[in-house]
C-alpha cells in the first residue's frame, strides 16, 4: 500500500553549498516543486503547492487586524523549491539561521507536510516530549 501522507524520520547532513537531500518518498508526494517556509517551532516546513495554497488561503481569509504579524512572519520567509537531479534543495541563509541548522538535519513526516529540524533542536524536542500527555490527548480525541 502506498501512503500519500508524510511519514517517517530521516537524517542527513547539509553540504558545503547549504543543500539538503529530500527523501525520495517525500519528493514523490511533493512533486517537482514545493513550498518551504518557517514554522513557529524554529523548524522549516515543506508543503505541496496544493496544501500550501489551502494553508495560505486560510490565513488570507482572516481579518488583517488579527493576522498581520503572522503574515509578516510567514510569507517573507516562504519560497518555492525545486530539487536538483540528486534530490537536494538549497536552504537559504535566513531560513538556515532561523531553524538553527548547522550541519545535521532531521526531516520528519508529520502527516500533511514534512518538517526540517536541526538535529540538536529535534533532540531537545524529543527529550521534552511527555508521552503521558499524548496518551491522554489521544484518549480525549478518541484515537
């Protein structure tokens, strides 16, 4: 069975030209070009163009008075990426700095999109995870 959602975790290193390899399974879902933007958690998000348009439309439908700062945070840091022949994309310096990416990255499938984390920040997130709270949430949601 082929999954059309983002699953799994991959670890790669940034090369000297600030490129990271995007896993083949993710590239199949993302297509020839896709959207890269920053998330509040200090990671980067990879969206299909269709999923990005849905996300952006939700933001743009809200009153500007409520979301002007959100728009200023997200849209200037958003780009369309096209993997090279080896499946790599360049991480621009501003996004690299924001996500605190030095050398090693973790690329996660999180359902409707993928996330790119610095290995260090991802390790910190993993260490803080409260599985008991997640179990309680799953029960509350009937999962």
